[in-house]
């Protein structure tokens, strides 16, 4: 990676698993359970004949079969009704969760992570433009962003953020990184530059926190932006 390439944000394609075990909608309960046990996985994407993802079967979806619920007419809540249907199911189409929360390979990891949190899912099937499965990104995969080295994070800041994003010299700010914790020291011209740099650095892959100790010569926080004038 050259200095002009920095910082390159990691995408789903950088961390996803491409060797994915799948099932069709007619896979039986025993087949799915056996696949999960044999491959030590907790979920199986369900695909149609074209390879498009139509659902996901997880351990949670299979659990109602073991935990036999009480009689259906005694259940007032929708969640209990859904559990009953899954307990009665015998093939993938009966127990799978759908529609599927998915991702594309080109998406930034931060976007994928936010989608996982918003939908409370532990994995995202990764699909191409036609909806065909090309991989899976799990929470563990997304967390690999924090395995980036301190040296790599520092290079992103010194060779990318400072000269290319902010237009300031590499020697203007002293940057140190330890365990993903970034310390910024030195001086810049304006307060807005110091605050912007702290914000940009905090958003870099692998950064855990930023201690922004930058000084500034001019406090422009109360300066109104220039008003564009139009001559009629």
C-alpha cells in the first residue's frame, strides 16, 4: 500500500469467510443439526437452486424442537406462536429466519457492524448483485479490525489523514499509538483542524480511542462561515 492509498478502510470482503456450508430449503432437521455439529458452526444459510440466500437456520431456530412448548391455544404472544411453528417444523423452510439481513462484499466494516447491532444478528450472509451467496461475515470476523498493528494505524494517520485529508505537514503533529490508543500532540493553526483530526482518526479501522492533546493558535469555533453573495 502506497502513501496515497492510505487510509484504506477495510471492507466486508477483507474479513468474510468464503468457504460456507449451506443447505437447501428441503434439508431435514437432522441434516442441519448434523452439519452444525460436524463443522462446528452455529448457523446455516439456506439457498435456492440459483444459490440465492432465502433464509438462515441457526441453533436458536432449532432449539424449540428440543424445548417442546405447551399447547398452542394457551399462548397469547406472537413470539410463542413462532416458537410453536418452528417446533413443529421438519425441514429448513419451516424453521429458517427470513427475510435475511445481508451485506455486500464492498461495504465498509463499520456499516456491517452497525447492521449487526441494529438487527441483533451474529452474522451476515454476503451476496453479490444478484443475491447469490459469496461468503459470510460473523461478529468475530468484524472484530478482526482491531487486530491491526499500531504501526499500521500510525502510518494511516501520518501518511494518509494528515497530508491527504487535512493538508498539513507530517511533522506538524506528533502521533503515537499503543494498543490501538492514539495520542495526538503538537500544534495546528485552527481549533477546527484539531477537532477534525481527532474525529477522523477516531474513525480509522483498529482505533480504540483518541487522546487529542493538540493545541491551536486561532479559535475559530465561533466564526460564522462565509456567506456567498450573489450579484443580480
